[in-house]
C-alpha cells in the first residue's frame, strides 16, 4: 500500500510516463525526468505456439501469446452456400478467453483420415476421391479434377475474409494443399491435378487470396517453391505480386541448411519485410523435439535464438516443448521471436512530442501499431520499423505529463504491447 501511495504521489510531482503494459506487469520506474522500464512478457502475435487443445495453454498462460488449430472445411460447410461459423467462433472464443490469439490452418488432407471436403461435393457424381497409404495409414485425397471443389475453395476464403479479416482474435492463417496443408504429398498417391491441385488452379488461388484478404496475413508452406508441386518457380511473378508469409513445417532439423534453407532462399530471405515468417519445430526425430531449445547450441550446434534472428521468425509451433523444457526457458524462447520496441528518446517541446523508437527484435510487427501520447497517436505506424532500425515519431500534442503507450487495433482488450526504455526525458 505504501508503494502504491508513493507512486501516486510521484505522478503529481514528476513527468508521468506510463508504459503500455499487461495486468501485473511492473510500471516504468520514474526518477525525476528519467524513464526506465523493461519488456517482461511475450509480445502479442509472437513467440512459441501451442495447440489450442494443449492444457498447458492455461497452466503456463504467460509463456505464449498464440495458439494453433487446424480448421476443417466440413465443420463450417456441409451444403452448398450454407456457412455455419459456430465451430470457428467457439474455437476463437476459447483461445481469446486465455488472452491469446489464434493461428488457423485450413486443411483437406490428414494421414489416416477422410478428407474434410464438404459432403455436398463428395456426393456429386463427378467427384471421385483417391484412397491411398500415407504415413502407413489409409488416407483419403481430394479430387482436384472437380470444378466444384475448386470453386468452393475460393468461395470459402471469400466468405472467411468477409467475417474474419479484421477480427483481433485471429493473428494469422496458414493455407496450402496436400498432407497437413503443408504443400506436399511426400508419402502417398501424388498426381498433379488429381490428388494435388494443378499449377493453373494454384496460380488462381494465390491471386484470389491476395485480393480477398485485405488485412489478415496468410502464410504458405515453404514447399510452395518446389517445382514438383508449385508454379512459382516457373512464374516468379506469383510471389512478387502477392503478399503472403512463409511457414517451415520442419524447422531446425539436422540438415535444415540443405533443403529447407534452399526453399527459403528461393523466396528471398527478405520476405519477412512484407509478411510474417513462422513454422514448426522439426518432428524428424524425438531428439529434435527434446533438444531444439537447448542452450547454447540447440540440437545441432546452433540455437533457436540464432535461427530466429537468421530467418526473422515471428512465431514457431512448439507444442511438445513443455515435456522437455521449463516454463522459464519457453518464455525466454518466445521472447526471442518477433518485434521488440525500445524508446530511445522522449522529447517534450512547446509544439509537439517527439519519440524515437528502435526495433530491437528480429522481425517487424505486421499490423499497424502506433506510438501514442495521452491518447494521441503518431501519424506513422510502427509497422514499417524493421529489426535494427530506429525511427522518430512526432505526436501533435503538447504536454509536460505524457502518458506513453503503444496502441494496436488488432489486439484483444487484455493484450498490451510493451516497450523498454532507459533514458532521460528531454524538455525544450
């Protein structure tokens, strides 16, 4: 109580600069005209990701800000043109109730299961699925010769965007074809245009999604640049014209530097400047999962922190990590991904307020966020601030008692973007 009283008393005596912060996060320490504060939590839309079905999402709530789930098309649509979003709503509400945001992946095919193609399409006389063996299991593959399936796939994303393009419960979506929607059928009956979409339809798909999603970022698996599956190699304008991110489904396996890295390189290692980069820790072996977050050298001589910086990772699916790592280590690893903002200068003048900010993280923030003083936002977004860059923001407000926050409309009501600072406040 004495501490609280002392703090309130100081706000009347000194320049007040209050950090945008989560519940129970310490506020900045103010000594006269100096501002000192640290980033103590995983920032929104970044870090290690758990499956939404993982009980650790609630138990270790503060080590993650994101949860992952597949979305089945036939959970939403069973009849032509009839969309029931109840399953999506329940999932998003559940995740948001933990103050986390969702990453969803739409998939038709999963080893050992029937497809999630809506029943009305499966019942068409000219629709014929392929049944084969994948991962040692009987697996169904969609019939990509069928025009209704192709039409529905495009329509689904149109409808989804209409409902969720601006929804703060949703951070990103992942899309693709083949097993797990990871853009491959490495094990099973692969036939382009039959069990996997034709390159012509894939081209249409990319351009459709780019025009459909105006705000929500969508990511594709890095094997979308494999010439066997994809048209991008022979038609690079697809990746140049369309704004989409990348996910790597076997990140940091032993020979990642050979095949996986070559695909990243084909897309261009600066793609993070326009869209998020993410993925999943490798399941090639149990050893990969057990040691991927080991310090200082990871499983094969290079730490997660080094990989995150090299590939500018915003998030990584690490659902099994609570089995092998401590809560503290997972939180530390989460904070090694994505953006982090440091206030380098705060200057108060008789015309405006000037704030200088550095992005000390490994990736930008992908939704508009604004340096805000006393509820007045800067005109320029932090979205363009790349890792290692510093920019100056001018806020049209005159004050000797500034309240400094970072505001983003894509956040849930309980989320906050923190910043760090260790500066003297300048007055002119």
